[in-house]
């Protein structure tokens, strides 16, 4: 059995395929190219921030200490920014090392209110810079 199609139907199918391919390609590039963002909040370790989310302590970010964040279990859990609306934005592994260096070089004991610049890739932040806020 031979199936014949009219020229307009064939053109419609071909154009549809081209448009669909273009849309898929454009969406892929947009999600791959994460935009640089600056996020303000408190530098925290993931373990303590997660525990605090379960039973919140008012002002947790400001009272969380450098000593705690440098403890093996806490530092090993990774670091994050705790935003004013209590979202925990986790760092990627390279950024965790940057946070360790930042803490080691700081003379502060607590109240690590920071401005973090980086690219959000999935659920992790790839940090470019961490700066103390006044």
C-alpha cells in the first residue's frame, strides 16, 4: 500500500519539526547558562541550618558561631547561605572550600552576615565571592 501526502501536509510536518528542535535547543542553553546572582543572608553549615529548620531559633543566623561551623561534623556537612526568608541555599563542593578559607581568615566569632555572589546550578550555588555585610 502506498501512502501519498499532499505538499502542504509535508511542509507543515517539516516546519513543525524544525520549530520543535529550535525550542528544545534554546531551552537547553538557557538552563545550562546559569546567571550570576548575589544572595544576602548568613553563612551557616548545612547540618545546623537543617536542624534549626526543624525547630527554629529566632535569629539563628546571627548567633551561629564560627567554632560550630568549623567543627568536623558541621564543616563536613557543607556550607550554605541562610536567607532572610529562611531558605537554605547550599554550596557546591568547590564553594565549600571557599567558605572554609573565608571562615579561617575571619576574626569574627559569630554573626556572619554575608553577600554571596555565584551561579545557582540545580540546587547548589557555585560561589564566586563571599563578602561580609555591615
